[in-house]
C-alpha cells in the first residue's frame, strides 16, 4: 500500500508497521521492493507500507529521511527502529526481529 502525507499518520497509528521511504530513481529501492512484498505476505505480526519520498516531502522531512531507501519501524504510531539502505531478506528480518523483541 502506498502512503501519502495525508494518510501517513492514520496508517501507522496502530499495530506494528514497517514503512519504506523510496523514490522512482532509487535503484536499491527497486531491489528491496520484492523483499518487502515477501515479508508483508509472510508476517502476520507486521504490516509493510511504502511512501514515495519525492512526492511526499513533508513526511520525509518530519522523519528526517536523508537517504533512500530508509525504513522506519513503528509500534502504535511511535518509531522504534530505523534501517537505512537495502539489505538481504535474512539480514532485514534479523534486524526487525531484534527491534521487535527489544
């Protein structure tokens, strides 16, 4: 699901949500996209959403996103972990699991 500046707050306000900040020109973002889609399908405890940082500059600015891809992990609307850069699926899952168990 694609987020916008207008929908961002309501979509991350409940549950555990991983948001990828991406852009059309970002090669690593395109490499990461199928990995995030797999994680979204496989994990019932996590919702994966995406927001185009070029089209939604207010949200990117509010969360001080300086590099793409950047992923923010939210728990009930509060950011609890940030990951910058593409990762292999196994490493990404390990980081997410460590952040969720903290």
